[in-house]
């Protein structure tokens, strides 16, 4: 629950707890996304698990594809996974840094209009 902006900042222990929870949530989203990519690359590209991990992590972090798709199913999977990964990576970063941004806004009492 968000704190009232007129109340003082919560103690640092509360802030650290929020950061840890957000980091766990963000890393969980990234982990699930990486697993989806690994399974897709393993199935559609007939790659080993290490190569599937490498390809999925490169796409997920925005570095680009490593292995070229040789069939249409692989191309379709790679296209959708790339679109999904772009959104997922940015969402995960937002989840992880949200407590810091929230504390900054609360500290300087910046109002956000709805």
C-alpha cells in the first residue's frame, strides 16, 4: 500500500524489504520468460539446452538473435518471442526500480496527477 505523502518516510528496513520483494518479482518474471524462450528454441530450432539458453538470453536482453531460423515455425516463434521479450525486459526493470522511484517521489513530495 502506498504511503500518504504527508506522513514521514517509512524506516530504511521497510524500504529494503520493498526493494528485495521487487527484485524477486522482477527476477521471477525474467526467469519465467527465459524458460519460455529456452523451451521454444529447444523445440523449434532443435538446439541443445545451453544453446537455447544462450539464444533466449540474448533475445531477452535485447542483444539480438544468435542462430538463424531455418523453418517457418522457428521464424514465427522467434518473432513473437522477440516482441514479448522487449516488453518483458522493460517491465521487469520497471518492477525492480519502482520502490526507488516511489521513495524519491515520496521524499520530495512530488504529486502525480491522475
